[in-house]
C-alpha cells in the first residue's frame, strides 16, 4: 500500500470524526500515540510496539489530511534524493 492509499483509507474511516475534532484535537491524539509508542519501546513489548507504530502512523495521516498535506508527496520531495542536508544515500552528515 502506498502512503497516499493509506492516507485515503484513514480519511475514509475517520475523516468525519477528525474534521469535528479539528487539527488541534487530532494533533493531541497523535502526541498521545507517540507517548504510548515510547512506553512500549521502554518496556520492550514487541507486539505492542507494532500496534503503537501503526496507530501513530494513522494519527499522522489524519493530521496531514486535516492540514491538506499529501504526506507521500512531501515525503518524496524532502527525502527522495537522500538526506535533505547532504543529499547522500546513506547520509554522510557528521553525527550529532
């Protein structure tokens, strides 16, 4: 499944609810899901990590959709040529 297809699927499933909740409310849910992902990583629960990664991605797609941003397009634009700073694959920037 392409990112654009995933974004459409999430829009079809949750678009009306997301629109009622608005960008701020939906963004807060994204933040909560990221927190749940961090907890799953901290306690090393692989099954829960997978669920939380999927949930975080779904909420990111919802936020993107509410903002009118096609995530696949902007991702390709930003990372399609490699690292946005050094334009290399793999990245050759100094590690921080």
